[in-house]
C-alpha cells in the first residue's frame, strides 16, 4: 500500500474506532451489524463451499477467518494450525491479523485473544476493518475514494430519481427508494419504479432486497424491519450492503462497454452477410414460385360444371389480386437489396457479391417474362370455356328447379299417406281427416303437369349429351316412381278412412247411450255416499228414529240400482267387443263423459260398504239418545224442585226485611234460622251439579222436562246466600244504629214504615225521586244543591239508590245536626262581631274540630266575598245552613 492509501485508511479508521466505542453497545445497531457482516462474509465464503452461522463463534478458531481472507484477497496465507487447543486458535487468528496488517491496515485494540474468546465488539470491529480494506477502500469515483467515493457514486446514480436524496449511509436509505433506484438505474427491467411509494418503506426495502438476492447475486444482509424500526440505521451495515451493489454493477458496466466495441465491429459484417443470405433466399423462393405457377397457368383441362369453371376463374383472380402482387414486390425488393449490398461492399473495400448460378437478376427477369405469357393464355381460355358451359347449365338449372319444387311438395307425402292416425282418432277427427284427404287428392291431380314437364326436360338433356345425364335420368326415374306410389297410397288411405268412420259412428252411439245412463246413476251413487257418510247431529229420540226410517227406505232401492249398474256396464262391454273384433285402436276415452266402468264399480262397492257402517252408527246413536233422555229426566226432576224452593226462600227473606213483626232481635233470630236451613240444603245443590256435569259430558244442550238450567240454579243459589247474608247484616247494623243513636223501637218502626211506603218498586231500596218525596213528606224543604248534598251522604258511591241502612243513618244524623247548627250560629255571631263575616281560618281556630269541619263542609259552596276571599257573611252562612227557603 502506498503512502496515500495508508494515510487515507488510517485517517478513516480513527473516527470509526471512536464510533465503535460509543455506539456498538446499541442493541439495534449490533443486530444490524451482525446480520449484515454475516451475510457479507457468507457471500465470499460460499465460493469456498462453506459459511458461518454465528459471527463471533465461527471465527474463534481462526480457520474460517483465514479462509475468508484468502477468498477476498486471492492470496495464500500461512498454513493454519489444525489443533483444538487455545494456543492453536490464537496462532491462526494472529496469522489472519498479520495478513490484514500487511495490507497497510492499522488494527486498534483488536487482539487475537478477544477474537478467540468470542468478544462480539472486537469481532465486529475486525470484520468492519476487512470490509473497509477489501470492499470499500478501492472504490474511486471522480478522484474521491472509499466512503466518499461510494457516497458520490450513489448520488450520481440516483440523481434522476424523484424522492431520492442520498446524503449519508443511514437515514437516506430508510425509505428503500435509494436501493430501488440503484437497481432500476442498471437493470430497469427488474423493478417498476413508477409504482413505488415513499410512504411504504417496508415494501420498497423488501422489493430491493428480494430482487438483489434473486437477480444480482447479492445476499440479503438486512431485514426491512431492522431499518424501518430504527431511528438511525447502522452506517456500517448500510455501507457494507451498498458496496455490494457497487461491485455488482461496476463489473457489469465494464464488461458491457467492451462487448459494445466488439459488437459494433461485427455488426457491419453480420449485416452484409445477412443481406447476401436474404438475396439468395429471396431469389430462390421467387424462382421456385415461378416454377410452380407456370404449369398451373398452362393447364387447359376443361371442367364439366359452371361452378368448377367459376372457381377456376375466382382462383385466377385471387392469383392476380393476392398472390402475384407480393411477388412483384419481392422482385422489386430483390433488385433493391442487390444494388444496396454492392454499394456497402464497395464502401467497405470488400469484393463485389456474385449470386449463385441461375440466380442473377437477369435470370429472374427471364423467368418472370415466361410467367406473364402463360398468364395471358390462361385467362383467354377461361373466358371461352365459361361461355360454353352457360348454355348447358341453363337447361340443367331449369330441370333442377322443377325437380326441387316437385320433391319439396312430395316431401313427407308418402309418410303422411302411410300413417295410421285414423286408428287412434275420434269420430270428429275421422271426418276431418276425410275432408283433408279429399283436398289432398285435388292437389295431387294438379301436380300431374309438372311431372310430365320434368320428364320432357330430362329427355332433351339426354339428346344434347349433357355430361351429368346419368344423375338427371336417375332423378327423373325416382320422381316418376314416387308419383305412381303416391297414387296407390292415396286410394288405400281413402278406403281405410271410410271403413274406420263407419265403426266409430257405431261406437259413438254406444258411448252416447252409456253417458246418458251413467251420469244420473253416478250422481245417485255420489249422493248416496254423501248421505251415508254425512255426520248427523241429533238431540232427541224422535230425530234418530226419523234417520233410521229414511235409511231403511234407501236400502230398499239398492236392488233396482244394481240392475241399472249392470245395464250400463253391458253397454261398455259391447263397445269393447267391437274394438276387439275389428281391431280398432281407441286413442281416447268416451267423449261424452269422464265416468269409467271402474269408477262406477268402485263407487258401487263403496256404497255397499257404507250401508252396514250407517246401520251401526244409527244403532249406536239411538242407544246414546236413550241414555241422554234418562239424564234429562233425572236433572229435570231435581231442578223442578230446587228452583221453586230457592224462589220461595228469596220471597220469605224479602218479607222478613220489609215487614215489621217483632223487634230487630226477633228478626235477626228468624234470619239466622233461615240461613241454617239454607246451608243444610247445599247437598241437594251438589247432587244437581253432578247430574249437570253428566249432561255436559254427554253434550246435551236442551231439556224439555224443565225450564231451569244449572246456570239459573247457580245464580239463584248465590243470590239466596247473598240476600240472607246482606239482610242479616242490615238488621245487625240497624241494631247498632238504634243503640248508638238512642232510637226507640217505635222510631225504628216509623222509619221502616216511611221507607216501605216510598219504596214503590218494593226492591228494598229507594231511587232518588222516591227519596226526595220521602224527605218532603217529613218536613224537608230544599233546593237542588241541598238535595245533592244529602244524596252525596246517603249514596256516596253514586249508584242512584238509597238503602234502608243509609236512610236510618241520615235520619239519626239530621236529628243531631239541628242542635249542632244552633250552637254554630251562636258562635258565628260572637266571632263575627262588628265585621258581619267570618273566615274559614277563624272557624278552624275558634271552633272545636268536629263543629268547624262540619260547618266548613256545609258552607263550602258559599264562601268567598268580593271584598274578602275565603270569608262567609251572615246571609251566606244562613243560606248554607238552612237553605234558600228559610231566608
């Protein structure tokens, strides 16, 4: 190494050593260096058939390290030690380090012991030193070398690419576009650069690394995630990776330049040789085409048909229009190529080109003249031959047209005449077929003239010796034979149609008679089946007896019905006999009815099966109705006793509550005796419930033996219990009221007499009008408001009636209210003083609570003076207390 290289390397290494000490411990950078340096070493070691897996472990014995240096330097190192001891490993590593030092590289703080001990930092530093010396130091671009030269090379190569700005060997490469631009600059077919995006660095990096590994033999030294996931990728790893691109492309560029120089020299010679080969081939092809074409033009073999001659004329026109023009162009191009070749050879001081024998331009011109002469004679012969054939083709075409028209008319006629459609046709269809056949016979006679014309034209073609006379004669004979056969078939079909018509007319009459008798009989059977299967619902013995009588009458008609059935089936059997005797093929069924003998027999059998079923059903229903009648009588007998008993008890209880016999205590004792007797009657009600349940289970809905239903009995029983309980309660309440109010028995009797008198409907309750009349009769004189107030007291639920208990409560309260009102009037005069009014609050404050609330309730509609809200004057107070009539 000269002084310049040594000094430059030493100057470059110094900052790298500082960098190692400061940054190598960064895990992300260490990972990137391990991966990159391992891949770089393996790219060289694989040339020797080996590789490393762990960079600090696999170089510890020094063997692969020495091998790596031999591969990248091309020199042989001292023989390594093969022992496994530490001393042997240190010796091998020292040999490698000595070799590196011999290349002018200063190793700072890197010793063999650290490498043997697997010191990752020292091992990576050593490999970086090797990469600098053997992969980067020798790079030279525009008088810059090593790192600067590599950076300048990258900048020059990526300058034309958008979004690429290479300024360093770390963050400038993070988006991957720099790697892709280097590849696209040298091998544009490998990457579609226009589809790359700056905001997708992972895709860009993976694309560049995959393409470099697959097509450029540059191993993948980093993962895209390692670069993208690091804020500042490791500079050493990036420089190592980029140097591989530099070496891959710089060698290819030098080889390309040398090859271009050689190719340029050879291109001229190849072009001249190609022109010579093209002339020889073009001349040979053109002469061969002329040689093949002249015999075709000299062929004068006549054709028998106009179509064949027209095809020859069309082939000749194709030759003139399609085949000859390219050959004319080839002949012209041949002369141009010959002159161009001679000029190029003369300019390059090469001898003139001499074509093979017989392929001179003059030879080609002579052959071309012979071609045109043959072409002229062939065209004249074609036109003359076409005019000759036109005369014969006219007559032959006339024969073909008439024959085609006739054959088209006869097509399918033989098959039509031979078909036996009449065997499966109905009578109406047979008549239609006869009409159709008569029309065909008329059409057949009309075509007789055309057959005679066809025979005359065939005879004339034979006389003129037409080339295709055998086929014309065969066709004419076929038409004549077919014509004779059509006549025979026509007569045969007429006879068959007329015979079939007579048979079908007989069968049609039988069908009609069958339909006339089968329809009503079928309706009778369907009605019978419907009646026999009809679900009957009866409720009495009389109804089931009526059904039984009707069924017996129906059974009596069955023998006559069976005779009618056999007669109908006899008609059908006669039709079958005719069909079998005369071999009539019946296509369809009876047109007058859809009822078949099988259907008649099936329904008849069904009717016979339903009759005993109906007998059994009627018997069972008769037994059931007898049982139901017993249940009706049993229920009716009990209901006719219980119903009147309940009604009687109701009336007796009503009389007890209205009549005034004895004291209230006597009435209460009497009511309790009634209640006990009613409770003792409950078993009879339960027994009636049991009978009613049996009636319901038997689905009995009416009972002529009683007018009482179980619902009537239940309602009456419940009313009886309710009435006795209510009446007892009323008497008990009357006793409580009498004792609480101090009412004598005579007063109670008077109250009851007044109440009973005005209870005009005798329901135990007075309606509103009756109550008003009662109040007036005992001295009340009131307006609507006062009456409404009283009704709200005696009828708080507003049902519109007044009970005796409410009447007693009201009358006893009114007696007490008279004294209370006088006390309140005196208190009002004392409290009002000079004001002549009193407020609601003063009443609540001055009066006892019961008197105050009573007074306020009575006076509520009249409170509120114009001058004092919520107050009551003396006049309003009197009106509220006594009513308007007392004012």
